[in-house]
């Protein structure tokens, strides 16, 4: 079931010219803040503001003529919906995006502005169920993570990291459904053998942690404010990749993830979202385990959070 480096390289060739090769930079500020050498892969500078443009583009480009004519449907907590809407609009494909009402207002506005039809559901579980109904009418599903085409394209983040970064001992990747970490781990396992890959979840969205503890994907209750990481379950495909290639999946609190957003702004000079902010408290956990001399790689996955969003979250958790 596992994708290969060849799949990732083929995806890279397919999406070239449609997405950006994002910067991979050493961060003196984060290095000083964490007390270890830090390299950041700045996927928040990608088209649509997150890595999701890679997988969405690869899937859209893989469609047959009749599939393009029938359009696509996607379910998302925010970033995947933005990516499918924008990239489908750019490629002339009709798109319907289903989001939970908890999705960021900005995500809904961007998807609608790109020409997609946006449908809001009460919860993420309800959004996934509604997509099944829409899909039955003919559109092709662009799944956020349960698709080898999507995973291979997300793996191009790891391909670029392996090619552009210096020596790394540990790479941290946020997990929603697990498509990004599965792809990144595939590329790094092949090109940087010995590099440890760590997944990161928030406590209220632990789909992969629970899957690993249960021996396979199971539904989880979602309570995290981080809608972009809130998958109702992992998939068998992402579970197999993580169980085979990822060192461990770490968890942090929502408050720690929001503090990470503030710390990224202060020390790295980048405006990220909590799905990326969670990497900093997780990095501290990694450093406690592996000790001095670690060289960290952080996949800063997205930046689609408004100042109003972050201010509200910081106030809720009493952060400054």
C-alpha cells in the first residue's frame, strides 16, 4: 500500500509550473529560541497559503476528460478546500467544497471567490457524510489525504526539503488525516535514511495517535480549535505509512499550538496558523528525548489564520 520515491518524483514533475518550490531556510531566531539548529520549510508561502495546493493540483491534473467535465467535490476544515477551489478555478474545473461551520470565515470567502460552490455542515463528521451524498451524483472526490495521488504530491515537500536543507536529524510534520506526513516520510526515508520523522497532533484531534494505539483507523471525537487538523479518523493508507515510517506521533494542547503561532511570529518572523504553531512545543518534546546536537526541520505547513483569529484564540487561553 505504500507509495514510493518514484511516485513522489512523478508527482513533482506533474505539478511543476502549477505550484511553487517554497523556501527552505535556516532560522537563526528559532534556533536561538529552541536551543538547537532549526531549518524551516515555508509551505505557508505556497499558492493558496498551504501545502494543500500540491495534492489538489496533482489530483486535478490526473482527471480524465469526462471526470473534468463532471467536476470535483472536496471536504475540508479550511486549507484543502481553499486549495481545491483555487486550483480547480485555475484549471477550469467546477468544484464543490464542503466545510464544517467551524471552518475559518476567510477559508469560506476565498473558496467562494475562486468560483467554488461552498456548502457548510454542522460538524466535520457531517461534512464527510455530505460529501458522500454529493459524490454519488457524479463529481470526483478530491480527498484531503486518503488518495495515493494526493499523498505523493504532498511528499514533494519532503523531496524539496531533502534536496535543499543541510544535514537534519529530526523533521516535524503536523498531522490532520496524515497525507502530508505520509508523503514527507516517504521521501525522507528514501533520500535521508536515518532522519527521524515526528508527527504532531493537538489533543482534541488525535486521529493518528488513536489509530496507532488501536492497530488501525477508528473514529475519534473532535474538540480542537485547529480545524485544519481535525480529521474524524485517519485512513488505512495514511495509517500504514505512519506506522511504517514515522518515529512517533506527539500531541500538544490547543493553547500550546496558539502560543507556537505567537512564537513563530516573534522568532521566525512568519505568520503561521495553529496547525504549524503546534510544531514548536512538539520540537521541545523531541529535544528532551534526543538530547543536544539535534538538527531540526520544521514543515511550516500553512498560514491561513487572520490576526483576528489568533487574537481571539490568544485571549481565550490567556496568552500574550
